[in-house]
């Protein structure tokens, strides 16, 4: 069945460091891909998405490119801030519109 | 409403008790989803409603779990004879369209269930 695998955390970085969180997927066809973020004490929020191969999703300085050759959707940011500390979830959209999530990667950014 | 509202935000119960969790989706959203998030894990799909009917309940773990959406808006997730393993955050999400053309899911803040 469809599944998402993302790198395990936690990830601890200093402010202004470069971030990459790896995500790969297994699915039939080419599903839409998403990154959701969960800030401390808050609900899941959509960070960015890509609906077809080679699309790049971007938001708040984060980017991810849909790579069908490597079935990947890695999340990147060139310079992280303390306010980026959160748990990040990679997800794909299943055939019924439901989302299938990875296990999440906790990011802590130190000043 | 402006967002997806879930109540209660926290529920502590004893093993064997019955629990109801409520979700009030964004007005006009036809699709509604329930997920369960255990500590340190990603959300796991439970059930999906399109309108009043459950279009996919394949994620419900067993027959102690049941969900309804009688008028196509508010949904209630019902858990009978709760077990300690049911402790988790239960998330509700809604979207404007259902099926293959579904829009992005908007999540509520969740209901944290603790079974003692």
C-alpha cells in the first residue's frame, strides 16, 4: 500500500543553519505530496504542497520539489530561525483524498 | 466557523468507559476525516465521510470505534469500552471537495484522550 518514509529526528540546528528533511514515498501513480507542520501546542498546518512531478512547493522560506525519479519530496530551508522549531510531517494523498503521513521529524533550532 | 473545532480538547477517562469526541468542520466542507496520533507518531487515518455517509472506514482499528455524521456537518467519534492503548490525540480534518479532487485538509487542534 501507499506509504511515506521520512528521516527520523530529532534534528537540532543553530539559527541560520541549512535544513534538509528527507522524505520518500511509495505509491501507485503520482499522488499529490505535502509537508505539514505542527508547532508546539498547535494543530497541524499545511506548509507546502506539490501536485505533479517536478513541481516545487514553497512557503515561509521552505521548499520541496516533487521528484518522481527518486520518489522523493525533501524539505529544505537555507536559513532556519528559532521560530521554525516544530514537528514536520511529509504526506501523500491517497485515492480517497485522505492523507497518509510519515512519522514526523522534530526540529529544534537554537539561538 | 472559521476553522475546524474539536471538543473536548482533553479527556481523561477510566478503562472500560465510553467516550465521545466531537468535530465541527469548516462550514460548507463536504469531506470530513478522523485521524489518531499516538505519541511520537504521525497521524493515522481512521475514517472519512463524504456528506453524511462513511466513504471509507478502513482505518478504524476495531468495532469499539464508530463515527457518525448525521446531518453532513458535525461528526462524533465514539469509542466503547476504552482501553489504555486508545490513549492518543484524535484529529479531525475537513476539506471543501471530496474524492480525487479534494482540496487541502484543514485540521483541528485535536482531542487528547487519556485512558487510565
